[in-house]
C-alpha cells in the first residue's frame, strides 16, 4: 500500500480539504470504511506546493493508537482532476479562499461536501458551482469531536451524529453516498436531511449559545448550565427563532432550548472550539455563527441586538489578544 501511495499510479477519488482535527478524523474514518469496501482511494489536500507521503497517528475513542501513511496532494497536483468527492473540513472563514480556486481543477462531476461550524460559505460556493454544471453541493455538520495531539496525531474525543443533506447542483452519486455512509456506525450515526438548512440552523443555534458564552466567560461547556446564564440563553434562542423564521426556517424555541441544554450536558467537560480559538490566539468563527444571524437579520431589516453584542464582544476579545 505504502509503495502504491507514493507513486503517481495512486489516483484518489475522494479527498479531504483541510488537515485539521476534523479533516484527519474524516480521513481515518473514510480509510477504515474503504478498507472494508476496498472501493475508493483517498487523499488529503494540503496547503504545501508539493505532494507528500505523511505518516499519521490516530488514537481512536477506545484509546488505541493506529499508524498510517496518507497521501497529501498539493493544490497543483494534476490528480485533483480525478477527485469525485471532496469533503471540505476547513474552518468556515477559510472555505471560500481554500475551495473556490480548486473547483476548476477537480473532476467536472466532483461533488463537494461542506462540513464546518456556522453558516454562510454555502452562498458563494453555490454561486461558484453554477459555473460547473455537473458538480454538486451537500451541506453538513458533525458533533463528533477530535483533538490534535500534534500536527499529524489526532485523538477522537467525542462520538456524535453527523447530519448531511443535498443543497444544489448535481445529486451525490449513490456509490459516493455509500462511501460516506460506510464511515458511520450506530455509535456515530449519519442522518440525511432534506431540506438540510433547518438542521444547520439548529446546530447554528447550539453554537450561537455555547461558543461565544464559553469564550467570553472562559469556561467549559458544562458551566453554562448554571442558572445565571438561563435568561441570556433564552433571549439568544428567541432572537434566532425570529430571524430564522424570516429566512423561511421554522424553529421551535422549546425544542431548541432542550437541544442546547442537551449538548451542554453531553459535552460538559469540553471546551468549545471558540474558547480554544481564543485561548490559542486564533481567528474565531464568530462571523459565521452569531455574525451570520446578524447578517440575515439585517437582510430582513430586523435587529438582532443580543447576537450583535455577542459578535462584537468576541471580535473585541480577538483584537485584544492579537
Ligand atoms: O460544536 C461545538 C464547538 O465547540 O464548536 C460544540 C457543539 C459547542 C461542542 O463544544
């Protein structure tokens, strides 16, 4: 396998753009599923300008560590033209710059799956896909969690559901849909939703509550269950329900609140991605979470003062730390 991987005869059909914790997790899960199916060759796409063979380590949720070698394709590698399915696992604010220049290099029939926190990048990406009439777009979100031990070693820290749904362009081919399906199990289920935007708004609401509050109050997710946050959480949810309704998405505030508190409970010991971004002085996804809610509010001539103040407070935190 290693020998084959290193040669140009290895023609990957599935690639993952973004070699962060979630990108590497998807790579390991796809390879595992592929081993059983022996169907598709898989690669990561990196930022470097040369293709390389990279040793990876993966500590699974049982604590077992697996070693493997991955082909990391440079963005200039002509084998990109063979990619039939591209899973985009970069942060929301990187999607446009990382993906759009690649679209014309991928197979004309390539199907793109966006998997990030927040909402917004699907708008420019769907516009760009109109220029590639045989390509298609699926949107999704995952509650699985992974942590980087170092650049090429990740640990699977949380099982969770992945929710996906077709958005525009060509439909996902059944054999590729089967490859994605094979990555999932009872412990880490995959749900297909049509239309997909309603479930993405639900996850957006979870992130719009947990991420800024944990970043601003420097606490883990579980601490948000304290009574002192109850009223603020209720108001954030209410505002999201109103904006979503103007966007044609019907959300139930009671169900949403139950979902938010369930995630707080299930991930109580975790530190949210935004908390971690702030602590490590990295850019946050605030513009695509509370910021996106404000943009949609503005689009409908509404005010969203609670989400607006959270977005401003996190942006200010980023500036202070920069
Ligand atoms: O998605 C998450 C994140 O941290 O970004 C939650 C669900 C809030 C879990 O921490």
